[in-house]
């Protein structure tokens, strides 16, 4: 039995459940939250601000719609139709006046947390709305100083079939459910006399995980996802920002940084070899950096992939059982078993522990950057190859180039979920 370094007490999985106590062994202790250099975070935020994929990776966004299977394509289109009104309803929530009268002497933290749990959110914590992690195009949209961090649990059983359409359905269904429930949550906060702005899970205003970590709701895993106490990376995340009188939660050391260094299952099982074994300092934060260009092609062509989520023992068994097992045996619960590590890839077959698919080099050749940049690169290639003649034909090519660039530049921000022809 390992020596216990400290204990973490968390609310039960569902509202009304008894609290749980997580025993973190001394050998896994590092820092509460995440190891970071605030000066570096400040610098990168100021000089290289984060921006949404909807703006920076529009070429990628167009490409994924060309490689979806028919089943995935129809599922995504249906999600967009159902989710569109929910996202639209959230956009102006920051403008809606409170309906009650605030009592400046009353801290409403407990009232907000209780209501969120009653409505079905599995995790709720409160911290500062950190503008360093808000996307550049959303900074002027975000109005209020406090972030209510809300996590909803994705259905357990279908998630264990990832990558599959059966796992993708609940993934997007959760976004619709929590997006709609958050509108009710915001209405409740207004009855307390305060403003509430809904940061939709399908129209992200920024990188949410750093704020969830600051609110004590988990730690960043080697898979690049939040490892929350009850359901690991099946936690789907969103925020509500407010001006309410609240008390901030504090970051927690769940032992996950050291645990992930030992576990490494997601790193070893990633079909695209997109996860780094060793941590690096990235934008001032210590993390296992994801290699996007190796992750994205697999995600796009294999039902959102999510193998890194599926094979995480925290996701499958929960943090308490996993750490209890580690404390007793020094072993990672489920490691090396087909139950935890096995997965199927459509048209490729089953891969058990130690087995990975092979993809040729062309599989990872995807467009990068903005759509208008891709158009410019294609035009440059034509010029280089002498394919733009003088005279009327060349003039027509130039007009076509101008029209394409104008189309992209003038269309504004387009939801990642919207097919290009519908944008």
C-alpha cells in the first residue's frame, strides 16, 4: 500500500449522492492545477492571442466535409439543424437584464452550484473569466468577470465503442442538451439579480480547460483533455459568465500529471501517433502537446475517433477507483486489457493492446490555414507552372481568383459544423 499524500473530497456523481474522497498517493503529488509560467502565458496571450478554428483553420473545416461517410455527414447536418437555434439563443444572453434584485450582502455561490447540479450538470466550479484564454474575435463579446464552469457527462456505454457513429451521436447530443439547459441556468442567475452570458459548447468563446482546472474540476491529461473526478474526459464543457457575487474555487492536485506520465495508454494507443510522450512548455503551460496534423485526419475520417478518450482509465472507471487500485497495487487499472485498450476502425478491423493501424503518408496530407490562403497558394502554383496565359483567358483566371478570395473574406465567421455549401 502506497503512502497517501493528501485526500480530495468532491461532491457525488449526481445531485444528492454522497461525497467521495479521492486518495492521492504521495508519489503522484505535483502542483494544484497545472505547472505554468504566468509571465509566458501573459506574453503569448498578448503577442499571439488564441483564435478560433472557425477563423484560423477554415481550409481544414471545408476539407472535413469532403471525407465524412454518408452516415456521419447526415448526422452532422442534423446536429447543425437542431443545435443552430440553441447557439443563436446564447449569442445575446449577455444583454438580457436581470429579473430579480441582487442583495449585495449575499454570496450566491452555493445557490448557483446547487441549481446547476439540479439541472443535471455533473461538475460545477467558479473562477475568474481568464481573458488570456478567450479567442481574439470573442474578447469584446465576453462581458462579465466570473466564469461558472459547467460539465455534463457524456453517456458511458456508447462512448466505449469509439470510434463509431454510436459514440458520436451522444457526443453531439450532449452539446445540444447542455446548451439548452444552460439557457435555463442563465435565467435562474438573472432571478438572483445578476447578468448571465452563456458561452455555448458549440460556439466556443475560448479554450475552456484552463478555467476548469483553475476551478478545481480536474487536471489536464496526457490526451489533451480535462480529467474530471467522476467521468474523466467524458466531461463536455461550457461556461456561463456573470457579475454575480461569488467565491472562487481553487485548483486541486489530483495526481494526474504524474499518473499520466506513468500510464501513457492514450499516447501508446493513438491511431495517428498524435500524442507526445513527454511534456513540454507550450504557451507557458506544461503539457503533453497534441500534434494536430496527425490527429485531425483520423478524427475526420473515423467518426471523430476519440480513442484517446476511450482508452483512458479515468474515463472508464473514474478517478477514485483508479487511484485506489494504484495505491493498493502500484498498477494502472485496466492497462494491457482488451476491455480498456481495444478498438475497431471501420474498414481496418480490430486493434488490441500493442496493435496499431498503419496509414500511408498521403493520409496525413490535409489543407492547413485559412481557405483564402489555400486559394492563393493554388493560384501561385498555376503562375509558377505557366498556367495563367496572357489575354482574355488569363483575365478570366484573375477574376475567378478575386471572386474566390472575396467570398472567403466577406463570409465572416462560419460555424465549424456548417457544410460549406450552406455557409
